[in-house]
C-alpha cells in the first residue's frame, strides 16, 4: 500500500492495542480466579475424604463392637465342643472372632496370626523409636532399637494380654529387652536382641506371670512399612532353659547312654549312636545267613517312624554285606544283619535316624 494508506492503517491498529491488552489481562485474571477456586475445591474435597476415612474407621469400630456383642460366646477357656461361625470370645484380655468352624474349640486357642481366630480390634502396631538408653514399653508398641546400647524395658506391672514388639535395626548385636522382674518365655533373663533385623513380639500372660512369644502380627505406621521376619524364629537366644513351643523345647541338643540327638524348631530331629556288638549269623537266608533282630534304642523318641541308615566301621570275618530294616519304630533301630556265611560277627557301626519329634 502507499505511504498515506499505511500510516492510517497503522494508526488505527495501534489505537486498538490498549483496549485489547486490557481484555487479555481480564481473561488472565479470570483464569487465575478460576484456578484458585479449583484449588480450594480440591483442598475441600481432600478434607472431606479424610473426614470420610475417619468416619469409616468409626463405622468399622462400631460394626466390630456390634458384631462382637451379637455373637459373644464367653471366655474361650470355659468353652468345649464344636463352635461355628459367627462367634466371638474373650481370651488373654482381648476380643476374638471365629473365622472357620471348629469341631472342638479347645484345640485352637485364639492368638494373633491364627488360622481360626482374628482379633475384633485392629492388629496394627505403632512404631516407636528406642534409641540409646532405656525406653519403657507401651501396649502394642513396635520399638525400633537403633543403638547398640538400646534397652527396651518391659513394664513392672503389665496387664493380662499386653503385647510389646521390638526389632534390632542398630547394626550391632547388643540391644536387649529388660524383663523387669518377670520372665521371658519361662526364663529369668533379659533377652539379648543379638541378630540384626530380628523382630520379636511378646504377650504377657498373668496366669504364668510370663511374657510369651507370639507370631503373625502386622507392625507398621503410615510412614513405616511392615518389618520382615514376623513369623520366623531364627535368632540366637541366651535362655538357659530354652524357649518352648507347645511345651517342647524349640531347639535342644543332648546325649545319653543311647547316643546323641538334636531337635530343631521346625520339628526335625536327628539321632545317632555307635554300636559295638557280636552277632551270630546262623539262620539260612537264600545264599547267605541272617541274624536275629538287633535293637538299639534312640537317644530321644520320634513322633513317627524316622528314616534310618547305618555306616559300618569295622567287622571281623564273616563280613556282613547288608543290613535289612526289620521294623520301622519310633523308639529304636531294629535291624537284621545279613552275612555271606554262618558264624559270629564282631561289628562296629554308626546308626543314624532323621524324622519328626513333634
């Protein structure tokens, strides 16, 4: 365009810039206002969600209480015979609901982690610090022992059913649980938390005046995930009397005139003994001879017939070539010795057995 036309057009355009800029600013202000409003509504929604979650906990608590009241059968220790779902009982100072029908209620005591029972109240633990020095334990506290000199002191007067848990996260093996006048698993010693990341849960039983170990619990807070190894027993322990499981020692070694034995927490038992004997191979058996049965008592009995074997160390002529198991017994080895010819046999052998002790 020519210069005159351009000048008129440019002037008209620049004249409109100011009101157009105001319009753009107005749109931006409106967008900002809408964003602030949306943010406020989001915050309000979040608050409402938190309130709803809290109300849900209240509702669940009320529902648990109503369920317990409607199906309460009494103290577990007083019940006998069959018990079917729905049912709730009290035991160790807590309220439990039945998850599966029981043909005989006396065979399954309510406990945390039980297949048959669950606690009406929540099973959560609150995680607390247990730094250097002494920390007094509270009910349902999971204490993270973060120093080699951490001491978790159990209450001097615990109430029946009180539960306390601890885990060694110190990186050293010297934190310990102070029993404070009671016993822990039947032993009058403090418990040394001598395995890194080992977790233990103890519940107080007023009838025996003892802290007993429990398993199957969940220990966490919103900021702390569940700690592993909740259901295992792998820690070394300094109990002179040993821990017990259903009245039996969890780990035990011993020896007597019948040999040596070792028992493990999973129920496995190993037995061994030496046999020095003179056997008489006189009974014809196919191409050779067989003695009468030779018995050797186990140093500790098995609950069912174990697997047995023998290692022959020495034998005078005629050398036995094989041993037949005569019977599978729970209290002794019972073998037949086979020899290629008749006559007395002087033998020395090691006998082994592996099976279950509970």
